[in-house]
C-alpha cells in the first residue's frame, strides 16, 4: 500500500493520445492508473477507443502522444484475449493452448503439466484433442482464455471476449473468470460496452466518452466478492447499474 492507502499501480497511462494515419482521433489525453490486483473495466460506447487503449497498454500499437509506464520498472507478463477466439483451425485444443509456450521455446514435455492444469481450470477437461470446428462459441472462447492464462500472466487484458455469446454462456464465463482472478491475483483490464457485465465483474470502472475517448468518470464498485448469479437480482446491484447507466449516458451525450 502507498502512503495514500491505495494499491500501487501496475501500469499507468499519462496524457495518452492516439490518432491513426487516416486522421481518426481515437483517444485524447487519457490519464489512468491500474492498481495491482484490480479488476478494472473500460466502459463506453462503441468506437470510443476502448480496444485501442488496451492495445496501447499491451504495446501492440504506439501512442501518438503521452506514455504507458510501469511504476514497478520492468513491465509485466501480459495475457491478451481478443473479441474473436482466433484459434488455429488445423490444431486441436491442446496445441492451440500450447502455442504461446512453444513461441517461448518451451518443449511439449515441459509444458504438458501446465497445459493440463489450465485446461482443467477453464472447464476443458476431455477436450484436449478436439478441434475448433467441433466446439461451440463459448467453448472456443474458453480455449482462447486458456491460451492467455497458460503463460501465467500478471496482467490479463480482455477485449469484449463475451460480446458474441448467448446470455447464459456469458454469465457462466463471467463467474468462471472472477473465480480464477480471485485464485491467482492477476490484474485485469476488461473492455465492455455492457453496464451489467462491468458492474458484476469489476471493483473499478472507467467510463469513457464517445470518440475521441477521454476518461469521463472512474467509479469504485464496492459489492463484495465472491459474486455469484444471485447478485444479478440484488437491489444493490441494480442500484450500481443505474448509477453507471447514468454516467454512461452523460459521457455519450
């Protein structure tokens, strides 16, 4: 804890802006600190630069101005889950999850135990030798998340991973993600345009304006963990959703 009593930041954005070559200004003067161990959601209308901010944090694209900094000094091991599962169709589940370890030069024998544990954690026992074409959308996303988790990340970045899923599958994956986050103590930055999903998952929510994206509000969500399905019908959850809906409407105006 720092002198102010807040958790120290794992990563921070300072006066961060991004304008693409076609002249589109995606982000403008973003100041954001992500505390270690936080589950932080970026909430905003479509096209407000949420995904761009995630890519800047990951180092996948450079900023036009400002900087991403790592207060600890050395960055962090990052896992990235994209909106689409982006699995290799010619490879089975085991080899899709093995991919980032193979790229690190870890052989199959050394990776085997870690892959088995990750598949089990994501509810993929018995699916190691199944191919993507044989999986539902929800199961493909479980494989995509497992591929990010097998690297044992300190920072997990998720770009609307459940947006295309049906509601029941989405709820289950929300609960599984929270369970694993609490077990492993990652720092999570989660992109969504769903007020309900952001309130259910997060202990902090950053509300962004329409493009060019700016930080309109940063809100602490004090609902206790663990959070399970019953929370979705609780009055305190509904109250937080109303509060965030109002802030999002103001930011989108």
